[in-house]
């Protein structure tokens, strides 16, 4: 009787994983450990780090500018995610139910392919109070309003809408890909029963694309908290107004303007914890690991 031995592919599997593991350790694990260490030190690039324990974190709790930056960022996250997700769902549903044009899908990706610096410069010109096309257009139709990144009331909503314009097309394509996985016969059966498009979207499409929607929301959440380049560009290198000084810009100021490297690392560590908690809660609420699609 011949005994057939199963081939053990674990060594080959680990060999293929080795580059990823090495890259993770070098570019993620090591910087994280160093960041935690620097957050416990007084470090300014001009001297050697000196251990101060939790002093940076105690200072952070009493720092009004940190809390304002966190509040401003949270406001931006809400504006960006809500507007981007609603628009993307609408565009994805229209493509799924009305047209599946390749040209339309390519056009939706164009803003996403443009660098954020270019997008910031473009909208800074369009929204210029004196020369901007948008404000001239509003004035020509009789609206007495000036949209500007220097306006405390309009600045952060404008930043949020600009980034929504840039990323909505990409988000819509992700959701559209999820909608393509929904069996067509479900829509046909619902149509025979007299269901409207709105009812089918609410009762069929949304429940069945929940894992994709959860992925999109988590990625959008993390990306929204990392907003920096648009804010930095639209103010032409000058410090933004307090209403738009987001948490990433605050970390940048502390590290590279004031050279408070240890304090900046502490703020970054708090941001990591906040993002981790929000992501966990979001995934649990959306039941991202489950799908009604069988």
C-alpha cells in the first residue's frame, strides 16, 4: 500500500509573505515604536531626547488648541463623509440601474487622479473673493454671498466639499462594484411585486452591499482625519485660520514650526487611538463581517 504524503506549502507561503512582513516591520512597526518613545520625551531636533514620562500627555489634555483642532477635524469628517457617501451612493445607483457606460466610469475617476495639491490650487483660484469664477457667478445671479477659505463660516464646509468633489467618483465606483454582485433576479422579482426603485434600493441594494459600504466608510473616515494638503495649499503657505486648523496641520506645526517633536508625537499617538476606536465602533455597528448576500 502506497502512502501519499501531502505537500507542506507553509514554508513557501512564509517565503512569499516575507517581503510584506519585512516592509511592515520597517515602515509601520518600527516607526510606531519610535513614535511611542518620542511621545514620552522632550525632543526638539536640537538636543537629544530626554525622558519625561507622561508630561506631554498631561500638557495635551490642558491644550485648548489641540481640542480645537480635534473639533475642527471632527466637523470636517462629518461634512466630508456625509456629502461624499450620499453623492457616491446616488451616482452608483444611477450607474447600476440606468447606465453602465465605461466612459462615464472613466470620467468619474478624473478628479480622483488629480493630485491634492493641484486640487487645492484650482479651488483656491475658483473661490478667490476678487477674481474667482464661483463668486462672480453667484453675484451674476443675484446672490449676495462670498465663498472664501478665509471666511470663518464657510472655510471648513468648503474644504469638505472640495475633497468630496475629488473623491466622490472613486467612492461611487467602489459602491458600484458592490452593487454588481447583487443578483439581478431580486430586482426583477421586486419589480413584479410592484416595488419602486427607491424601495428596491432601500430593501435590496443597501442591505446586500453592507460590507462594501462599511469598507468605504472606514477608509473615508481614516482618510478624512488625515486631511492636510488641501488646507496647507489653499492658504498659500500661511497658517490657516483657527476654523480650518485640522489635527494633522496642528501636528505639523508642533513638529516642524515649533520643533516640539515629543509633543507632536504624543498628539499623533492620541490620534491613532481615536482612529482605532472609531474604526472598531464603525465596523461593529455596520456588521461589516456579515453579508445578506448568499
